[in-house]
């Protein structure tokens, strides 16, 4: 069962994660499995953030959620005294279909809730979007961590981050510019290959690259100098330690945005002669953009861990949602919130621009960072 956690006063980040785990355990003892903590003053409207905290997704969801919480705390510190606060509530799930359905029902049953915001990770966000397609009164799904291509027949999903296809195109273009003509590609699971195999093959072909599919669960007979890895942080860490790169050689693993470089370092980093380059749909956390500086400052005040791309994404997701909802006036409801998001007006978030061409996100804020073989994060 999911746990239900309403945003609370600032906690040390490790304290908050420990607090969340205790509430999740307590939630199993309550009717419906929901632990509730009403620690914020009443607000005219609320947003709900549904996150997948399953073992394979929590490295993304925790950072993303920490960034969102920092942004909502900043917003409410300024706007709640003026009567314009927005209640931020979190529902943690185990990623299963049943827990996501339960979380969505909880959000829909809260009459103050006018939008879903920053739902993560990709599979959870896709499940929520699919469930909403048949909802009688759907909620806007603002700034989800929805990385796969999505056909939004109900016009309820409002993306702010470039998807896998934009990231793949960026990675392939980078390889082509470097003069690379051949690379390996590894899919962590058959599901990854089914979902993205055609897109990756097309992107590689467009850049004149020959891609060799390698098995994820055993050492390749010959390790290419460059390998495109499709999967999450734990799978990449395991694969890197199976590579067995020969002395005098070096392998670069190119990963998409579902890999967390900070977590890789905590897992023990990379073997000698292996570096990881991660494509990310947000600015680099070392950038001088105002939104990045604001995120780093907020994280420094509230938490005790370094900034990350997923934390920055969560921060941007909350800032975008708050800016759109601020236009609703004194009588917000779901219909007016949906109408505001469907206008898809351009939003400038401290140098990060969210703009649309029709219903599609225009522009691609894609960057890359590298974890070197000696444990340094560059970019």
C-alpha cells in the first residue's frame, strides 16, 4: 500500500527519508494503508505528487522528490502568508499497478487537489497517464518524469523535459561529431529493448552509426570503446563490473537520464578504465542559470547531499506547476487548472524555458555529464 505524506517543515534530507520510511510502515497499520500528516496550513488548492519508491526507481524518485519539496517550501514560505499557498502532498508507491491505482484514487478524492505534479519515475508516470485517459474528470499531469514518447489522446499531460528520443538523438549526434562510426548498445531488460530498440536503431542510422546489440548479463567477447546503455543505475553498475576492460584500453558507457551519477559514486564508482557519460534533460547542476543557482541554494539550506540532475528536474517541475497555477485567481478548481495548462503558455523558469509547438514540447534542453574512472563528476 502507498504511504501518504503531506509536505512537512524542513528536515535534514537523511532524516526526511528515515521519516518517510517510518510513515510508510505506519501506513500499513491504518485503514486504507495511508499515513496522513497534516502539517501545513490549509490552502485553497493542493497538488499531489505520486512517486515510485521501488528499489529500482528510488535513486531517481528520492532526488526528484527532494528537489520538488525544496521548491514548494520556498513557494509557500513566500505565498502562504499572502493567502496564496499551495498544499503539496506526496503519495509514495511501490511501483505496482495496484499501488499506483490506489494513489491516483486518493488524489482524485481530495477535492482541493487541482493537479498532479512531478510524478516519477517513467513507468509510474506512464501508468498514471494511461489511467487518466479513462477518467471522468481527469487531473492535469504537470511536469512528470515521463521519458518515453507518449500519445496524449486526452490532452492531460504537460511535459517540460525532453524525452528519451531527444536524449538519444543528442547522444548519437555527440558520437558522430567525435568521428565514431561503431558502438555497442545494451538493453538492461527485454522491456527496454521492446520500448526503445526501434528509436535507437533509427537514431543511430540517421547519424551513420553501426550499433551492435550486446547481452546485458554477461561479458562481451570484445568490448567496444563506446557502449550505449539503456537502463537504470543499479543495472548499469552491475554491467560495468562485468565488462572486464583490458589494461591499456578504455570504455565509455553512454547512458540516458535514468542513471544517477551521484548514486553510482555511492555504489563504489566504476572499474578502472570505464567512464560513464549521462545524457540529461535539464541544465548541468554546475551551470550559472538562475534556476540552477536557486536550486543549489535551496538544497544547501534544507539537505545535506550534493545537487543532482534529478533533484534539479524535481525543482523545475514544481516551479513550472506553481507558475501556471498562480494564474488561476481566487477560485481555483480542476476545470480552471486544466484550462490553464492546456493554454501551454511559455514559462520562463530562471533561464529554463518551457515552450510548446501545438501540444508538443519545443526545444530540447539536453546536456551531458561524465563520471570519470577516478570518481569525478565532470559537467
